[in-house]
């Protein structure tokens, strides 16, 4: 029995995003409950480091790192990005007192959502194309006929693979806004 599209595709996406927001709310609540709000001020640093570490996947994908499988780097990217984003959202939730941190956090959540969207849509499209090709193979079509039958699906999948061209500028905006936030903090820090 095939699972519904909602349970197979939409629910995991929503679960990842909702769990991120829920974990951040819980973390912020715990810091306030135990009078540890000061910790939240510093959570941006490990959160940012985790997100930067998650970029190892990009280095592996571009073959600047050759050790390990791209799939394991993708899993690492997803886990580190989730954890890093959660820490940064807790950090932002504790100290929302300026426009730049708001913009950086909103851009980060959009980048996170675009990454999830790309991941789920691309994986779904790849599975669909493989299932369709298998069905045609079972019907006895030749490889050339199969290629002709799945041409538009393969073209669509190829276009979907370009979602990174949207994800990258959003991620770049996060980096610029975050850097601006850090520079502003350093400029206005009471160093005495």
C-alpha cells in the first residue's frame, strides 16, 4: 500500500521545520525559566560555527574535499544546519533589540526552509523518475523508448536540480546580514 503524498512528502518537511521552531522556543523558555538568559547571548557563536561546519558538504560536492561519500556529507550538512539554526534562533529570541538581527534571523529561516524544500522536492522528483523508468522497463520498452517517455520528467528534474541557484543567494544574504550583525556588535560593544 503506497503512503499518501501528504505523509510521504509534506509531513517530513513540516516536521523538520516545526521541530526547529519548537526546539528553539523550548530552549529559550528553559533559559528564561532557570535564569540563564545570559547564555543565549553567546549561543550565536556555536550556532554560526555549526552552520559554517555544515558547509563541508559544499566543499565535498565541488570535490575540494575527496574523502568520504557525498551522501554522508549531505547528512552532516542537514544535521549541523538544523542544530546551528536552532542555536542562532534561540540567540535571536533572547536578544531581539535591533533590525539587523531580525533580518538575519528571518533570512536564516528562509534559507533553512529553501534547503528543506529543495531537498524534499528534488528527492521526490528523483524517486518519481526512477519509478516511471522502472514501470516502462517492466512493460518491455527499450532504453531509447524509455528515454523518450521520461524526457519531460527528466528535463523537469534537471530544472529542479537548479533550486540551488535560489538557495545560494538566500544563504549569501544570511551570511552578509550575519556578518553585519557581528560587525555592529563589535563596533558598539562596551570594551572598557
